[in-house]
C-alpha cells in the first residue's frame, strides 16, 4: 500500500500545501476541496498558527476529503496529529523529531518526508530512512516567516540524479518557472502560494497540469 502512495511522489505530480493566511479569505477546507476536485492527489496540511484542537478538527475533515478523492494526506510537523487522524504520512523539518524517532512511533507503513536544503541533509535523510525529501527552497520564497535562502536549480539536478528516494522540489515555484524545474530533473512539485493565493484555483491547477503533461509524456521540444 505504501509503495503505491509513494509512486505519486516519484512521478509528475502536484504536491499541494495549505496556507490559510495566503488563501484570500478562504479556509483550508474550501481550498483543499478545490484542489482535490481539480485532480490533485497529494495534500500536505501545514498550519502554524491555530490551536491543536483547531488543527485536529481540520485534519479530520481533510482526512475524510482525501479518502473520498483517493488522495494522500501528509501532516506537517505533528507526529501525534498525523497518527490520531489516520493520515498517510508526516513531513518533518530539520529542527523537528529525528526520522528514526518518527519511524518508531508511526511504523513502517507511514510515509515520512524530510525537509532538506543541501546535499549533506539530503544524503542524511535518505540514509536515516526518509521515504522522500522536500528539497528547497529552489527559488526565493516568502511563505515562511524566516525563509531559508534559495538553493537554486543545480542542487535539484544533483539530487534527482543521486538520491534514490523521491525528491519533491519546493520553494518559490510558479507557473512561470515550472519548466525550469522540470528541465533540471524535477518531477513532483510542491506549491503553496501559487495555488492557494490564486483567485481561480481550478484554472490555476488546470494550467499547471497542462505544462506537467507535456513533460510527463516526453513531448517537450523546447
């Protein structure tokens, strides 16, 4: 079962992350419904400001929605919340619990993703048993309060050639630079503001998937 879910992270897919503060007044549930009904199969619930009770209630609703659409749900940071709501996985940062601790608590069937910013962190995450890495920020990003400096496309090209687990490119990726990401080895692309801050989420995802389809089918001649 986990292997089938991980296939989504190995291929050309959108990995959508919630950010209610950037969602033009829409709540996370509304936004995720738009994402899922547009064909998105990977959702990460990331919410920094709400209480644990609020996060729990939202995550439960998102679990129901993702099951309805046969999509996977990843919870950011909170191992306990991921386990309680029956999510498919958890995504942890460099300052969160170690990967081996997450694995011991959550078990082998849980997907564990790890944020990485350089080659050393990427290799370490793979060695410690992460199922995938989130690599970035590829470009300048403003979705976090204290953003990491952009790491560029060269490291993405290196990672997709040298890291054996799936590499999810993240950070400042937009419709305007998506082709650059694909041309440097990217396949699974994480997006935040480009989607949640769009006035028409369905149209935005439709346009992104059109670009993705070109590369997925190997018909890019540029």
